[in-house]
C-alpha cells in the first residue's frame, strides 16, 4: 500500500511512469486506457500504430478516465470525444501519463487515432 501510494505520488508530481508491478502495470509500446481514474477499473490496450475509429465497438466509448502511454519516440495517439476522429481532441506523444482526465475528455472519449506527427 505504501509502495503504491509512493508510485502514485511520483506519477502525479513528475509524470513518470511507474515500472514496478502494480495492478495496472504499463503495457509495452501501447496505450493502456482505464475506466477509472488513477489507472483503475476496466482497461483496454491500444497497440502502437493501431487506432480505433469507434470505441463503442469494444464497449469502451464514454468510459476512459485515465491513460498510460508507452509509445516509441515519434509515435502518438490523438484521443477524440466523438467517433471517426471527430469532436474535441488531444494528442499524446511517445510516453505520457494522464492519471485523471479533465473536461471535456473524462468519460467522453469515443475514438483514438494513431499518428506519426509527433512531435509536431
Ligand atoms: Ca470512467
């Protein structure tokens, strides 16, 4: 419990990914998205270079509340609030960590687009 709390504090303070084995270990060269904040709850992995134009097809639209991403340098994902890469979006390049998505993204992401325009 202490170790997990320490890791969480480190992520929030520095944005670094934890490498210790927790209930929500990072996947390799992918993005791992979670229904819950702080990398909890149901999770789905998105492989580097492979987007998903409609997260409802995997029953994961309007759910994502936290994201851990470990892509190679130059790779990224654009996270969209609507299907087919529409709506509001943010781009996450290479390694990134979002323990608690804010408005308008929390519980609203509906598609994820793989991109090579990183950094832009
Ligand atoms: Ca959620």
